[in-house]
């Protein structure tokens, strides 16, 4: 679909994000289900998704809550998992930074993994897009994702423990992230960062309160940055 107006950009963003329905629906249902199993009410589970709208951080916080982790650890862990949103924002700024403030504020709330990855990929393919077209495309991507996240969080919370284990909704979490990050492995630095993070996470599996994931993430970022610096000739000589 050719992008000629903000409306056509919105439609294309909507269509480009529809494949994520296959993972957002079970992902959201799983969160709603686990939230009620952890003791949250249906209202609390839905409010959690409305306020945070960040699946990975929500699952992290929920897991730590079930482990009776200290509140400070829960907050720090959830924030650490969501640090990628700061990088997403920095990456989006050259593309939509000139948009009106109210549009940028809405986009900030709806910046999730799927909307960011789909939007940036399109911006890079079509750098001639105008600011209104870019914003239209971005809002098109989240029009698919956000309502489903809210709705199926509610469905999962209402169903609660009545969902049979044979449905295996937990497959959605790794599948969603694999689908999103696989196309992003474009350089050696990306690959090294991923491999180091995986290796360190396995070594740190016994770290309490799931803090091993934070350690692994930091190790991966450091390794990826080091490789990129060496590649560009800015790193220290061997």
C-alpha cells in the first residue's frame, strides 16, 4: 500500500501490525490469568495493563510479587526491564520529534515493542514520509495492539483458573519476543549482545528475585557496545 496521506499511512500501519494479533491475544490472556491467580482482582489486573502497558515489565513485577520480593526490588526490576523504552524513545526522536507535543505524549504512552519495531522499520524504508504520515503510521500500529492487550487482559482475568493448562498460553511470551528481535539481528554487535545475554542469564538462573535477567541484560548491552566500538575503531586497542 502506497503512503500518500496520513490516512493511508494509518491504514498501512494497521495492516502491518495485524500479525502480532497471534501473540498479543494469548500474551494478554496469560497475564490476566496469572494476575488473578496471584491474588489481584479483575479490576486490578485490568488497571495494571492500562497504566503500565508493558508486557515484559508486568510479568516481571507479577513474578516478583508472587515471590514476596521487597517492593523496592519489584520497582527497580520493572524499571530495568523497561529501560529499553528510553532507547526506543531516543531512536524515534529523529523521526517524530517535530510532531506536536500532544501527539508525542500519546505516542510515548503507546510505545511498546511491536509499535516501535514496525514503525522504525517503515520509517527507514520510506524516509521521505512527512511528520503527519509518520504519526499516522505509528497510531495505526497501536490501534491493533493496544485494544487487544486491554481486552484480553480482561478476558484472562475473568476466566481465571478455568483456562485449561492444555491451552499452553505461556508459549506466547517467548514467541512474541523471538518474532520481534530476530529481524533486528543486523550486525555482529547485535548477535554478540544476544548471545552474551543468553549465556549470562543461564549462569545467573539461581540469582534470587529474577535479578539474573537484569545482570544478563547489562552484560549483553556492554558486550554489544564493546563490539560496536571495536568495529568503528573507537574502542581500545587489543
